């Protein structure tokens, strides 16, 4: 645990084990990270998550994980929250765009057929000239986590599609191979966005 990189919302331990310090919060007797950073535990059992201070430049080939805030055909607007660069995760706050031509690899007349606002997506940076453009075409890129458009509960991946077990309804998305492989932290953040 100590020295490990954690993301916001990640479970760190119980209140019996640790005292919640800087960069953490306590909820129902459990301590969670509220930061992106490395875990430190003091001799007083105070647990802290120290943020990464490196400033990081977004470059083509990096990957961004974020939440779709808006679909303004033919563009999808993503609030980028994490940057993956050579296997390391950094917290960022950036806006990125996905064009309809860079989603499925096929002609797509409407982004909203395969993406919805509030989906969590992973995209690869193709250009950073003036704005950040992402592609969702590679198998690892696309929707990482999505909610049912009717009941708002998380969708389960079944083969290449998504399914709501409550409504017994299929939904179509450009799903990433890594669907569901997402830190608890990101899910919690996405949930928070849901409730707003
Ligand atoms: Zn549903």
C-alpha cells in the first residue's frame, strides 16, 4: 500500500487501521483517497495521499480517460481527468474532442448512436494542435464504463454490447476491450457526476 499510486475514491483501509490524513477522506468507517498520488503512512498511522507534482504535457500517443460531457454532432466533448503516458497515470483537467470519423473506424452519421453523455471513455491522443483530438478506434479505446439511459444503473458488458440487467435492455456503445477495467476511483467520480 505504501508508495502505491492511487486514484480518487480508491479504498485504502479501515478507520481501525488508519487515521485519515491529507488527500484522503473517511466514509462509513472506511478511508478512501481523494487525490491522485502516492500513499504514505506516518508512525501515528495517519495515512496521506501525496499528489504528483510533475507537470505533464499531453502528446500524441498518450491516452486520456474522461467523461463525455456533451455531444455536439459531429463532435464529442470529453472532460479529460487522467492521462496515461508510458504506463504512468497523471491527474489532468483538460478538454478533448472526438470527431465522428474517429470512433468506430466506419462512417458514422451520429456519434450519439455509439456514445452517450456521462459515459467514461478512454481515447488515444492523435493531435494536440490547438485542441486535443482523440481517437476511440483502437480496440483498447472507447467506452470504459456506462450507465443505462433509462434507469441510470451501470451497464454490464455482454460480448460486444452492453446490457442493463434491471431493465433487461441492450444498449449500443463503441466499447473498449478494457470495459469495466477501471479504477474504483473513476467509477466513483462518474457516479458523482451522475448524481449532479
Ligand atoms: Zn436500466
